[in-house]
């Protein structure tokens, strides 16, 4: 799984927002050890904290996510290929 720290917080949030925008699932690992696969509905910020909205579960604080991996079959080399 891609960890939040090595790629930076912005890259991590970009992956979650990309899931919401392109309607593609991600595999998520939580601090509790739970893993699941879901499409992100939205990423919101309230009182300085980021939350991820997934279908069929309560919103998840981004600080509780330790890993996130795109479930895309083809990983484009640039944003131009995604458009």
C-alpha cells in the first residue's frame, strides 16, 4: 500500500480526490488494521481536519488512513493521459 508520508500529504489527498472525480475505487488501510475497497464520494475539510466520505460507512478522518492504493488497471504517467 502507498503510505501517506513517503509521497507527501498532498499526493495522498490527490489520490483520494482523484477517486472521487474519476469514480474509481481505492484500497484503503486504516490504523485499526481494517482494509476495504471503495470509491471516494468526497474529501472535505472541517475545522482544519480532512475527512473522506465513502458510501455505506461513516466519514473517515484522513489521519486514520495509513495506506491508500489506486485500483486503476493502468497507471498513467502524467495528468495529460488522465484527461
